């Protein structure tokens, strides 16, 4: 059977999502915990691989588990009443991870037919937090907020962000990977200040290429500082070449907050569409 996991983590002390030999990663930590419960190999498929230091409050993954293994792993313990096996599984994962863990499985559920955590996803949403001189530095927020020593113009940043929305080739804002497309649909991109004055970016797209969010945010900060104009960001995008006109900001300010999926009857169709390589025009 296929189990969906809804996951949150503080990425500060992880070397990204993907399992790597001799390095602590989110995937490795969760798979090791599940293998202790299942007494069998477990491999997670994730909606979006996050880089070193990136956080998540709304990450989604799935794991396929043999029926017999599942029955044995979720069997009620002696003296305990029977309860929903998927709830039992989530509680046992958290028991292995221990108190005050920097990764949590918030919920497990039976995945509907056709569900694929990665390929069925319709969109991903990220948040990026920047504390400028208006907000000041808060040491309690240092693990999820990037500090900028300037007073930023949030209105200019918001206008620049909105000018980039749409289906485009974002090669100028992506770290190149061989044979990987950089064509994406940016669905939402805007800025606001929260109640503490911290600048918060909302960024939603069908998918993101490597370092795309941090590059887009860095370009907008350059606009907020007055070093670039709104038109410059569009021109850089359309030039299609990686540039040093702006700084790619640190991972610490970035959080994956939500992953969107279509109606259950469209899950398999969406997965098939996503696997096809995209082209413009």
C-alpha cells in the first residue's frame, strides 16, 4: 500500500532532504526511523527536494509498504485498544525520532489511487523571510530569517516580484543542471511586511529549479536596496543567462509551506503530464 506523509522540519542541521552517505539528511533520518518500525527497507518519494538549511512546514512524501509488513508494524500492542493503523504509524515514527526532534511527521494517511507525492503535485508554495533595518535583528528568529543591513522598499520589491509572474524560462534565476529544464510557471510572487516588520515573500509555482527561489528573492532585495529596477529583473529573466547582478540569498530564510494536488480522479493524469519534458511555445 502507499502511505502519504505530511512532514515539517527545521533544516538548520540537515544537509538537505536527499539521503547522502555519512551525512545527516531529512530523508535519511525519516527512512532510518521507519525501517526500525517496519523491520524492512523504506524509501520515501518527496514532493520537493529541499537544499541544505531549507525548512518545511508543508512537505509531502509517500512510501510504499508491503501489506504483511504494514500489518505487523501497526498491530496494536498487548493491552492496547485497536486504533487506526495510519495513526499508529505516525505515532511510532515520532516515538523513534524522540522528543524535541527537528523533524516531525505531522500526519500519515492512505494515499488515494494514482497519488505520487512528486509527480502528482500541481504546485509548491514557499515563504522567504528577510529582516532589514526596519524590522531589526531578533536572535530567536535567526534560524528562519535572513538579515539585510539596509532599509528595503517593500512596495518596489512587490511590484518587481509581480512582474515576473507567468510561464517563462527562468534560466537566469536557476543553478544549471545537465538535461534539466528551467521552464516554469510562476503562479504567485509578492511581498509584505508582517506584524513585526519582517519582509515576507510568498512564492508559488508549478515547480522550482535549483536555487530558483533564493535567486528570485535576492533579485528583489537588490530592487529594495535601489541597486536594480523592476524592469531589470524582467530583462535579466528574458536574457536567459545566469548573472552576478544580484546575490542569491541564504537558505535559512526559506521554508516550503504547502504542496497542492488535484482532485483524486486527476492524480494519475497529472503525474503523467509532469513526467513529460516541458518546452516554451
